[in-house]
C-alpha cells in the first residue's frame, strides 16, 4: 500500500503516517529541562489527503477543540469553492463564464489566483493553473492505467499554453480555453487560511499541516524532517523553518503509477503534456504556505535557469532536493 493511500484511510492513520514530518522540540538541556506544553492535535481526511492542526499554546478561554472544529468547518467550505470537480462552485463559475468580479471571490481563492498571475508574469515557464483539461485527462488515464488519447492530449496542451489569467482591481479574466485547476497550489492557500483563523482566535503557537504543506504559528523556529521520496518512512533531511514560516514539498514519490508500458506521475511538463520532473522531490521554505507550495511545484516542473532569482524575489528558499 502506498503512503498516500494509507493516510487517506482514517484521521488516526494520518497522525501515525506523518509523525516523522515534524520533529518537535522536547525538554532537554538546551531549553533548561522545561517540560513541553500540552499539545492538542487533531486530523481529518481532506481533499484526497489529510489536514492536521496542532496547537501548543493559546491565550483564549475558548476550548481549543472548539477552535479546531470551527477551523475544519471553514476550510471545508473554502476547499469546496476551490474544487475543480465541484459543479456550481465559484471556480466552476469562473471556468464557465471566464470573468468574475474580483470582490466576489473569497479568501483564499482570490489570493491563490493573484499568486498564480504573479508567477505567470515572470520569466519562469512550465507552470500554469489553467491546466484543468490537461490534468483531467491524466486523472482518467491513471484510473484506466493507460495513456490519454494523443489528439485530446495535444488539444488540452495547446489550450493550456495559449491561456492566461488577468487580474485588475475589479475583475478576474480568463483568456483562452484553459480551465483553472488549483491542485498544484491550493493546499498551501488553505494552510494559510487555517493559520490566520487560528491566530485570530487566540492561538499563539501551533502548526497547520495539509498533505505535507505546513504553516507554523508563533515565534519559535521549527525543525522539520523531509521524507525520502524513495522511502517515505525515512527522513532524508532536516531543515529549520523560521518562526511563523512555512514549508512545502512537491515530488513524485507518492504519485507513481504505471500506464502505457512506462512509469508515470502527476507532475506534467507544459512543453510536452507528459509527466516530467527535474527532481524526485523539492522542498521550499517561504513566509507562507501558498508561496512555498507554488515554488515547490515550480522547482520540479520548470526547466528555467532563472529559478534562484524567482525564489529570491518571492522570499522562498529551495532547502532540499533529490
């Protein structure tokens, strides 16, 4: 059983499966032997993966379980609006109508689209959120363990390559035939939303983990273990995330499948339309999970030689790859 399949079984499975992802600070000589604070941690299955919230310090009199429950509810609502497969939601409406008032889009959908437009307007190629037709073809192919029809693949690739998103102070406009699919950056945006909600409700130290994209809350640096893409239960590297920062990893380790006589994965080249990745995995530390999530995907799929400059301008740092 693949790790991605395993962590979808139950929330309890999520906790044991990803326990290696965060290495907590425990009582030792370096912190004066002060015992760690009481930790509240809950997880639920979420958008094909999991969502885990950990609270280590709160200044509110409200029970932390109530805060977490309210946060889960808010994120489920946001995820539904950003879901490519939900008919009638705001993402579906924008894909069909091709233009909507910017003010009609809630956080974090609005911020996700703005971030994607910023990436689109740089010299970084190989990344687009207007790839819904292309990714949907590969989702169906994966279920059937085959390759997408070549004609349909070329059409979907052309639609993606010739499409752009334009955002003004008042409108969001989709140019071309490409449809929005936020699968590559949506989890990071939802992490950010959860962290802001928790902080607003009195949480001063904690972490939101959405499928491995992590946004930390508080003034404490965090030591994070990065899983080996060839052996997800083994830690390949340990990196520090600055206080209140985020980390995200993109890679092929958990999405491998076999079709058409070859090994496949979910990271697609926008030059060929076929799976392609520069790295097995790439991990980015950034101020927000949305930025880290986007840059981790860019690091894997973009052939550009200007990545370091793009990371620097986005306040992101490539901390581990293999």
